[in-house]
C-alpha cells in the first residue's frame, strides 16, 4: 500500500506540467468569461425578453471572439513566459502566481461590471479613466461597505497562491528543452496571440464596433462584449466607435437650419457656424438657481406620473406652479456628460474627452461666464468631495467665482453614517448661508447626491418604506431629497431673494435604466419662478442641451453663444440628442432611434408619424457637426480673435 502511494505521488516532469497547465489556464479564463456572460443574461433577462433564441445563442458564440481577444492580449503573453524551459522553480512560481492574481482580478472586475451593467445597461469603460479623482471615495468604499468583499478577495487570492505553490513544490522537475518541436510550438503560440487579438484574419484588431456590426440590437451587442475587453480598449484609447461618413458641409447646413431660431442672427456663419445671438430689446436680471437632481426619475414623482409613492410632496406642488416638461431627456446615462450639457450645451460624444478631462479646452460657451460678465455672483456646489471628477476645478475654469464640495458643508443631521456622495440638506444649508444678505444677482449651480447608490443610511423620520429592497431605499432617499428642497425654498423666502429667482430643477440621468429608449433617458425638468414663468405642462421634446439657450431666453440676453440645443420656449420643432458609451441616438416627438454612426441599431415609434429617414439624417448631421467643430476648436470664436 505504501509503495502504491509513493508511486502515485511521484513528481510530474516539468515540461509536461507547464504544457498541461497552459491549456487548463486558458480554459479556466474562457469559463470565467462565459460564466459572467450567463449571469449577465440571467440578471438582465428582461432586456432580452423580445429577442429570438437564435440571436441570443449567436451573441454567446460571438462573445467567444471578444473573450478570446481579451485572453490573447492579456493572458497568453504571461502563459508564453511560463512555458519557457527555464530550470528554476521560482520562474514557474512567479508566472503562475501572476496568472492566479490575474484570474482573481478578472473575476473581481467582471463582478463589478455585472453590478455596473445592472444600473447603466452597458459595460465598464470610460469610467475607469476618470476614477483617479475619486480614489478617496473608492478607498472609503473598499474599507467601508465593501470591506467584506475586499477581505474575501484577498483571502481567495492568498489561498489560491498557497495551494498552487504547494502543488508546484510537490510536482516540479527541471524542464528539458524539446528542440525544434518546442520552437514550432512557440511559433504557433505567437500566431494564436495575434489571431486572437485580431479576432481572425482582419486588417485591424478586434474592437468594440465589431460587436455592433455583427447584430441589429444594442442589447445583443452588449451581451457579446465583456467588461475586460471594453475597459482595455478604452484605456488604450483605441477607436471604439465607428466613423460618421456624413459630408461635413451638408451636415453643418442641416445642423444650422435646425438649431438657429427665427429670431437669432449668426455673426460668423462659416468659421463658427453654431454661434448666434438673440434680438431682445432689454434684458432682465433675476437670480438663476439650477439644481441637478441625482438619479431622479419621473415615474417616482407623483405630480409627474400620477403615481402614488408619496415621497415627493414638495416637488409635486412645484410642478403645479411651474413649467414642467413631460418629454425631457438626459444626454447620457452618467452625471458628467449631463452636467456638461447643462452648463455648456456641448455634447460629450463617444470617443471625445469629457468635461474636466479636456472638453473644457474646446472653446465652449459657459453659462457661468456669460452671467458673470453681467454682474452675477456665480456659485458652484456639489454634495460629493470637491475633487470628485475634477468638478470644482472645472467649475472655476468655466467662470464660477466659488466652488464648494462635501468638505465645505457642516453636517446638519445626526447621520448614522457618512454617505459617499454626501447629503443634499447640507448643500442647501451651505448655499443659504452663502446667500445671506445677497443683493447683486447670482447664479447658483448645485449638484445633489443622496439619491445615488448606495442611497440613504437609516435617518430618523425618512424611512417611509422598509429598508428591505433597493427600490425602497431609493424611495426613502428621494423622500429626504424632496424634504431638503422644501427647506431650501423656505429659507430662500425668509431671506427675501425667493421672488426674484428662476429655479431650474433637472435630473442628471435616470435610475436603474430598464425598458426602451424613452424610459432610459426620460428625466424630470421643471422651470419655476412665480414672477417669470407661467405654470404649464409642456409636451414638446427637449434635452439637457437646451438648458443654456433657455436661460439666455428667459433673461433676454443678446450675448453671442454656441450651443447644441435651442430654447425650450422657442415653439419650434425640437429633438433630443443622446449618447450611450459606444452609440448615439435621437428622440423626437414621434419616435426614437439608436445608431452606431455606421448603421441603425434600434427604432422606436411613438406614433405612425415617425420618419426614420429624416431622424437619421438629423442625428448624423448633428453628430458630425458637433464632433468636427469641437475637434477643430470651431465651437465658439475665441476671445483673441475678437480683438
């Protein structure tokens, strides 16, 4: 019996071990990607309910190409190093440890991608480029709510490395070089790396647009992709969207005819075709307060949807007293592009830098700059930390006199815990204090945060629903956010500047974006100013890109400006441009369309009047015009050219 055991435990030759390990490691990574894809499909099966089974099967098969590309680029090179015939055990240990760490890391990133996909309905990508300025929040989450997961991750990695090393210690024998046979194997390995990265015999490496070119559905394309592939391609700044082949001159003509209103003049139509100004006789100077509401959705606002959640009594009353826009849409599904659209009316299109990361260098029109030149005091505030997404620094560059973040806001409640995105009430309290005794007109821009995941911690008086589901936690956070607005307005009335102010309440994006295009992008938008705005419900389409022209319209200003939108009170046909990571789209009164710049992915008809061909022409024209003018710094005439 002892002899038998001794024979069974004899060491495996190293050359056999390394060549046995290599395919097993590759198979393990393929299984990891396939498992993540299956879980993504299962957790988001409502997205695929109307898609044929053969298309779903095709997406899983096509997904193997993107998995293979990820493995070829990121996994096969260290495997190649592992199988080299070096005679030291530590060489094999080093590369197997590297691959073990990579496997655990991929598992963690794919899990994070599943969570991210659940909210945004697309894979991770550009967000990773902007994380450096939120490291304090990220580290706070890792060592706070995410601590159990972090400990599990470290423990899993440690256990895997220990078991792996124990196995190698028992199995290692010095490898023997196999001559030409082994050299031939290395050549095959290198060919596999190249073919995998290129996705077969192609002129260019496999990239994100290939997923969309292989299908007619945005959801099927997302099912084929994986978060490792999308993140890698965006981090290395590859061309991850198709080119818009529309003729630029024809595109500009279409865009200008659509955007420039009847009562506007274009001072330099050729150099800066989007620049224009209105023809008002005399301006007015009310205060302007824009509040960006984190993740607010019309369906949870009783006054907007006719629902009965009972968590927005303040906002419901404001809807009755202001101009509420029922068909208003976010430009993107993230906060940063939404803020960019509101403050500058410039679209952060796919494959373009975002606000705070280069877009502000493109000579944009800044609402803060214009109002500052009119004698307005300009204040920016956000409930998250000031350095989050570079927003405070960017606000100062855009013309704000003052910029405040979470660290500037004294706590107003006995909070159970400090939420990563801060508390709305604290921000409003700071703004009220800053505006005490204010006489000159002012422009305030506030960005709330409590309705961002993970939502409000237990706070006495605001648990309207049991904190047992994600939706209930969101509703309780919304209840607190609505209460905070009420207290902000009450204090404004006490201070005396309420009647001389125009308030704009608009969401940055929606919450838990499911359903069709309309549901994913439809956000609340309210313009409230009893002395300036007539109460009404507006049914015409609008977007965040229209807010800057709308404010200039309300104030009757004649300043030159360039914008990707037009006034919501212009009484002219309008549409809402949107983007979603790798795709663009347009929403009109009659329907909606999603496009890759190369082909149409989705069409939604709200009624029989929707003209898909006209919508596509307008969409591609606007996209080509905006992208080109921003890239060529022809958005607005620079100050030096005016002298």
